[in-house]
């Protein structure tokens, strides 16, 4: 056997490679493939995620210190699962052509437009206001489901209202159902926050599909638990509806009977406080107003003689909407270029409402008594106010009055010029904020908003008839602007990702009394790199994915 040395092996390998190279050159059609481009090196990123919202977040996630973010994804029309309808194929009632509304604004069109609304209420339909200026010396009311008031865009269809006398605590355009609550069904055991079910001993009067409220009495024990003795007074001893829900299933095979709900609870419902379920009927649904401009400014003194006059109110409603509505300077000369007497758009005693792409501004009365609130929610559940602008109100975006505002979302809203005007005779303004205003707004979200004035959440004590602690477990997510963010929430509130806005959470402030621990703050000055940019939209996408 011939043994090759290492040198011999090396020489044979060189001869073989040389021969192979000659063979390749002899076949020019067989050119070798070019060298592949090297893969680009991954670039470092400075995006970040909240410790409370990891990649694998679920609605049950809680950190080691008991902190958590609610699932806000249920807010809006049909739980945010459906886009606002285009309302095609419905009967159209042309208020000008068919009912005689004056498009020039010379004569009063209230009766004509209301007649069109009344006709649409029979079987549902669109009340259409073609391009024009419409003067209304009275008010307009919708009391039925499936009625849509639509214009030809806010630059083209304009309604202005002139009535002020007798309008205190009232509205110029009202969509309103008539909620009736059935008998009280007590809870058999405490229900936990973030739970989808409540337990009752007797469900004989309840069925899947029923609309219900879960609520409780504002007992002395509840008041004392929150340190509000001497502050909360207006609703003490009364049963308040906290969570407006639908029963999706009933498990009668267990005891106590289990009622399964469409949306999780936001706060513990305790037998101690006579927590119970009440079946409800009477919500109006699938109604809305869109694509027009409104104004109700009047003479200065007339606006200051009354409180809380809203341009538009949605009340006792579910799965309804307000879309592409703008305020405008009243043609009434004595209005002095103002847009609104006091309030803009209010949503009250309702659930799953979307207010989208609206602009409200320039309120006359920005004094006491609840005036000057441009976008307002009271006792509402899962309300979504998105892509809206509030300018020069008293509190441009606000939760107001009573217990029971929970799960509401303010998404990509812009606020500037919130001002508290001290007196009609000397209209000098003191800077004010958007705010949680009353009685423990629970698990609400300010998401990706730009606040040039700011937002306030804290203990208002005896103000506003005993507002006390105004918020708990509410979240400010990716908040920017030149204003102030003052968060002194009962229990724990959350500030995650800010840009420019000044954050104040110190327990040394008077408005922070009883709010320990200090609210959770994460990612100051890093909002632009926060992932995801919108908490609501990411949670919604997670819930809707297969």
C-alpha cells in the first residue's frame, strides 16, 4: 500500500483545484453565482414596553405588588368590534325638500326638522339636512332607535339654536331612551374586579340577552372605606348603577346561580353594600348624529343666566354614535363670535357609545354650576371619545357627577385652553384642566392624548356637592403636550409613557389627601418610543384576534 505524506496530499489538492478552475473557465456559460449580500446587522432599538403590559399580557396579569391594567377594549359602539355604520339602504327623510325646513336660516326650522324626526321614528331612517343654514328657535328630540340625523358635512350643513330661556340643565338636540329598572336581585356573594360573572340565589326573572345593571348602595361602610366621611353626601344611602351589562349566559347548574356578563366588572361589588342586579329595558340603540355643525351661543348675559346647556346629549342609549360634528360661530350678532352657550356633547346613563372626529370650542359660560364642559360623560360605561378636539371650554374633556362612570376611553384627543371664567362682569380666565370631576370614576383610560392644558384626577373633597375622590385605577397612556398631568387617585392610578407634559403625583398636595400610595409612573419623557402607542387599540386587537 502506498502511503501519501501530508505534503503529497496538499500537492494533489492544489493540482485538483487548478484543474477545476480551468474546467470552469472553459465553460463560460456556467458562471458561478455572485456572493450573497451579508444580512444587515440588527439595529439597536430604544422602544420599550411597560412592565405592566408585557408581550404576553392577558387581562388577568398582575405584578408582584398587585398592580394591573384593566382591559379597556370594550369601549365604543358594539364594544369597538364594529366600525360606525354607513347607514345605507335606510329610508331618507329630507327635512328641507319633504318637510319645509328653511335652508337660508331666515325662518324657524324647528317644527319642520322635528316632523322629519317623528316620521323617521316610525320605522327608522335618516333625517337628512342638505347644504344650508338652519335656524332653530326650539329644541329637537329623538326618542326612538334607528334614527340618524345627517348633514352634508360640517362646512355645509349648519344648525344654530337661539333658545336660552328655560334651557338650564337641558339640551338643544337630545337622543333619549327611557330606562326602566325591574326588581332587585341581590348578589349571593361578593363579585371581584375583572370578573365576568356574578352569583345570585334567584335567577328566575333573568335570561341570556337581558340588559342589567350591577350596582350597590352607597353605605356608610363604603364611604368610610374610601375615607370620604363628610365629603361624599349627595348619594349616600341610595342604590347606584355602577356597571351596565348584558347577560350572555346563565349557569343554573351551580349554586348560587352564575350570571355570565359581556364585559368584566371594574370594581368589587360587595354583599356588605347590598350589591345586586337589576334588569333594565328602554335603551335606544343604533341612532346617531353626523356630518354637520351646531351652534347655540346667544347674548352674553343670557348665557350666564343659566347653567349646563348642551348642544347635543345622548341619554339612556346603547350602541349609538356622534360623528364628524363641529361647533361654529353663531350667526346671531349678539353672540359675539362664540360657538356654545356652555356645554358641547354629553353622554349620560349610557353604554357603548362612540363620539368620533368632533370639534367643540368657544363656550360663553365657563363659570360655576357645571358650565363649559365640551365633552362630558356622566354615569356612562364603555364610552369611547376618539380623535376629538376641545378648545376654550372650562373643562374640555370631563367625567362629571355621580357614581358609575367606568371603562371609558379618551383616545387621541386634543385639548387646549381649558379656562375657569370667574364672573360674567369680569371675564378673566384662570387656567383649568380636563378632569375626573366626581365620585370615583373607575378604570378609565386617557390614551395617546395631547393636552396643552392638562388633566386632573384627585380628591376634590367638598367641591361640587362633595365630589371627594374622583378616580381610581384610571390610566394615562402615552400622554403628551405642554400642560400638567396631576394624578392623585384613590388606591392606585397609572401614568405610563409621557412626552413633554409635566407630571405631578406627590402625596404632599392637598388634593392628594387619602390617595396613598402615590400613583404608578413609568417612562417619563419616553412616550414617543412606547410600544404599543395606543393601549386601547392594542388590547382590542388582542381580544379580536382568533
